[in-house]
């Protein structure tokens, strides 16, 4: 089994030092988003948020944003990068099925990374702690939520304890 554990914290609770070279997953909520996040992404968190999203207001809207960040590792950790790509794809999958798909994501992430990992491990588990990135900022913290993918013959089976909003 391959396990990815992420602890999401509000974006404002991170220091710049903690985010510097941090590879993670983030979920942005524009100031007018109430029901669903504006954007969910992965990568070099500080660079992506400051360079890609704040400059490109089409992704988060022209309003002030809030959101959540989980750091998996620090550059140049290739496994952390791959885990974040998988986590992004799984979170987008969950968001789509729970009617909380981000308004500005154009695709469901790198599903091929999930398939590649499944060829190496029969079971894949994503555990999210801290804040639920798919709920609006200000919601109560969660103990944990999980998402499991396992192979059944030639089919991928998904078990998820997220509920529709």
C-alpha cells in the first residue's frame, strides 16, 4: 500500500519560511466563493500561488482569496512531487463526485499518476487531516478523511468517506 498523508492548514497560518521550496497541495477560495473552491493545485506552493495565481486573476477571481495548504516535502524531493500530483488528482475526483469541483480547474489532474502508482502498489490511500480543503474557510477542522483506491481485476475501485455538501 502507498499512503499519502496531508495536513491542510489555512493559508494565513503558514510562514514564508515554512513555504519556501515547499512542495504541496493547495486549495484556493476567492473572496466571493461560498459553495466550492476556486482552484485546487499542486507543486512549488509559494511559486504557484504568488507567480501563477496572483498574476493570473482568471484562476482565483479578482477578489482577495483564502484557502488551504498542505506541504508534503521540500525541493528537490521527487517522491513528494509525485505524491502531490496523485493527491491533487484524487482530491479533484472527490470534489467532482461531491458537487464541490473547483470553478477554475480545467481538468481532473494527472490521473495517469494514479494509474502509474497503482501498477506499483495494489492499494493507494490518501488521508487528509486538519482542514477540509473542499469546505469554505472558517469551517471546523476535521479529524481525518480518507480516500482509498484499489485494484479489482482490471478495474480501479474507489472508497471515499467524503460526503456531498
